[in-house]
C-alpha cells in the first residue's frame, strides 16, 4: 500500500498525509524525496527577549531586597519595617519558581546560535548529542557528566559500575601521575564540551543562588508602620517634670539600690541612643525591654516616655551620659587624696569631700569592716536654690568632653578584716586588685606587724560627720588584715530637651535643649526644682558598706552563721564600680519614670506615632553575598549571551527532538550496520559517532536521494 505526503509550504521537512489506509500498521517508513536541503534561517525573538530581561531583573530584585531591606541599619531587639515586607518575601519565592524554567527557556534558544559558531561548534556527533534534552540545565545532566568524566571510556569500569570507578579514581588521585592524568582529561573535556560547560555553569549559579537566597532572609514578628496612631505612654514630660514629692525620691533610689533592683525600662522599654553608637555591641540593648548597663556605663542615651509598642516622631526627655572607671593611682583623683576639697555639709557648688565608716551592724555582725571617702563636684550658680539643677548649667555642646562641664563622683574604699565570731572562712581572698597606688589609708602596721588605726591619718582627713570616733571603735579588734584602698571615679552629664526618634534603628537625632515648665510657675504644683542626674547617686553612695555593696551587685560572697554574716573576700574594684553604676541607673529611672514599671496612669502623646504588630523581613542565617555573587554571574552571563548571540538568525528556535530526528534520517545509511549503536546506553560508548560531524549544518542536511520532487512517496510495509 502506498500513501502520498506533501511538502510543508515553509520549506521545513514536515509532511502532511493526503490519505491513509485504516488498520495498517506502520512498520517501516521509506522517504523518497523532500523539497529543500537546508532549513530557512530566522530570528526568534521570544526566547532572546526572555534571556535578555528575566535574569537581570531577577538579580536586580534580589539586590534591591538585600540593600534596602536586609542591609538596613535597624535595631535587632525590636524589628521594625514596612507592611509590604511580607509580600516582598513571598513574591521572591514565587518569582524563583518561574526563574528556573524561564532561564532554561532562554538558554535553549541561544544554544542553537552558539552551536553554529566556529568557537562553540562541536568537534563530533557525541559532543552535539550531549546537548539533547538540555542536560546542562539540571542536576540529572550534571551527574551524567560527572560519571562520564570518571569512567574515562573504560569498558570494564562501565561494566562494574560507578562504585568501582570512584575507587579507581581515589587510588589514582593519590599519585602524581593520577593528578596529571586527571588534569589532562579535564582539559580535553572542557575543550570538547565547552558550550555544555558554559551553559551548565550559568544554570548551576541559578540552582545555587536561588535556594540559598531563602537562607539569607526570614520573616520575624515585629512592628510595622501605622498611620494616625497615637500611643499611650508613661513617664514624665515637660509639663510635670518638677511636680514630684522630693522626700520619696532619695529613699526610693536608696532602697532599690540596696536590693540590687534591675534597671529595666517600663513598657516596651526602648533606650534610644545616638546614630554613631553600634547597638549590636551593647549587651543591654540587644533585647527588650532594654536595661541601663552596669558594666561600662552609658556613652549617651535619651530617655523618653515609654509606650507598649514601637514609636516614632518627636519626643521630650532626658539626654544623659554617665560612666565609671576603676582608679589605680591617686593622681587620677581630682577631688580625693589631695586634701584640697571642702566639707560637703554646706554645699556651695565647689568640689567637696566627706568621710564615712561602716555601720554598727556591720562592725558587730560581720568579719569585714570598711572606711570610705566620697568626693563630689556638681557646680551650680544659683545659691538661692542651693542644689545643682538641669537649668543651672552650661547648655553648650553635649558632646564636649570638657570635664569642667561634667559632674564628678569619686569614691575611695578601705577595708579591714577582723575575726569572725563563729569560725574563720576557708581560703579568704585578700587581694583587691587593682588598688589605688599612693592613696592614704586609716590602717597601718604596728612595730609588731599587727594592724592598727593610723591616728595621724585621722587628724588630717575629713571626719567631721563621723558619728563615732574611729579609733575607739577599732580599739582591741585585733584586725587580721587591711586591704589596699580601691577607688572608682564617675562622670556624668545630663540635659532636658526634644529630639526626633527613629523607630527602625532606635536612635535619636536633632536634639535641642528645652527646659520643662519652671517649678515656680503660678500653675505649677512643684515645691522645688529637680536635681540633675548624679545628685541622688552621690547621696545614695554615702550609704555604702561592705554588705550593701555585695547586695547591690547580687554577689554571693557571704554566708549566715547564727546571727552573723561571714564573708570570704573583700569587695573588688569591679563590684564597687558596678554598684555605683547601679545608683546612676536607678536615679535615671526615678527622674523619668518615678522608678516604677507599671502602665497605670498612662496618657496620650500626640507628638508620637505608634506602630502595629506585623511581619518584618530580616536577615537569615546566611550572608546575602553568596546569592548576590551567584545570581549576579547568572544574570551577567545570560545578558551577554542574549546580546551577542540571541538576536542572530538561526536554523531553528531550539535544538528540539525533531532536529535530532532529521539527523537520524540523514545518517541512517552510514549507521545501519553499527551493532554497537543498538547495544550502547550512552552515545560516547559508540566510537563511530565520534567520527561523524557534529555541526548543525550536517544535522539539518537531507540526503541527495530525498531532494528530487516536492512530492514524497512513502511505502507502508506490513
């Protein structure tokens, strides 16, 4: 039975049947002729445009996410962002689903053009067949390539499988000859399959960069911008800052200090800092509510009324800084140790010094006793009030490090050990390093090497306010050891004013001094002005004693014995510094929040805007640089290939299965008797294929016997 087919009008070797005999199987097809020997070359715009636009847009979108969302200068404790960030996160992964296929779609088109160039033209048919099914575009093809590199054309290895090939490769890799052989085979493979490796590299960059990008970003619970939302806040503002009961404040700070109360801010608890401060390096602000630090003090902060959520806008509050440092030489003291300061009993705004000793309770019930001196410098000019206030100070630049504009507190602490009433502790620690070199002490060694009170020291120091004569108290106590003096020096500066709050970075800017409503205004309910930061801290420090300092730092250093306390060491300089920093922190909380943490009595602050809870896009566990580099290489490579090769005329839209079918027709006669072709699983196992041309021109060519007539005769043979 014979059936006729006609040539396609566009010159392609496509055939349309004119009739058909039902029920006859098509065991064999014999083509008699065709119309043309070469296909029509055309430009295929769709794939080229996809390759030109999709990779660069995708990479640019990720870089935008990286720079403007993942690389923001935001505070990690309170994550703050935009309401649209959740949709940006989802859109990236939706885009990624399509990118894998769109990338392959574009590269398949440019692949045909590149195979037709002299540089990328395959040297033989096996190299050309490696491009079938776009094996370079996914892990399946990459694994086949890896296996092909391992087996090296060895029939025995192919028969034994991949495991044997790996063992042989590992054994050979241990020898110089194996390394040289591997390098040579790699060079030959790269030269033979250069286009395949290039397209694989671009696809691999996408396969790596896209999944890893998911590890560079993550959605977290946080706060997002909200419009026209006024927060409820607690704390002091400019209208009521002076209106407080001053008898309560000193006792409140002192009692909290003796208990070692935490310096936690109320509400959400955000401690605003200047933009120059790296908050990620500050332990006290890494989580909310923030706390006032007790290790190194506060470089600079801005305390404002607190809300239960993130706020932005303009706020009034206290700008302050304070820090304390351990003193190791008496020369670093400017008030203590030189005998030039006046008595603090009648403050005149000049540096003054007072001396104190431990309480009777500590003397009679513990085995460690202390004598200490406090030096204070808080200048003020208004002698009518008689106290340092916020208004009565130089309002010049807050950033100035001029110590003349700062308030100073100096603290020297001398400790002595006496016998415990119920047995001595094991391994008592006598060291108090670093001690203050050159600092006078009320204790000295007698000629018999016992410890006694230095009477000459008592005559030249500040003992006017001591309740009991020191020598009478220490008479007959049989001191075991007197430690070297330790010292701490604190500096502080504070102002009141307004500043702009940045909700994302938890920083403030554009601070301007703004005094509160004067305390003596007609409508004011204040009895006197508030003292500036540091006043109550130095007042609190005068209640220091060994037991108080240990309690304020929550140190586990003593044990109860009957009705006494037995310590196993002296107070260290770091503990003394931490205790004084706690006094400053508690005073700061008292000034702005009355030392309270509750939210009762909250009020609206119209100058602020509050945020709402939402999802915020944040950096993940992996650095974005990995995805930036891989996606950038993929986008750049795709862009170059599309511009250079994408818009050239080529023989077909893609290297499709139909193209390989035409080549099979062309090479049917030469491979008819090749038994290896029917037995092999991979094309590189057939040596005859390596001797055949791998050009697309040969693939598209039709045998001479099929060119005679535009009509094609096909015989169906049962």
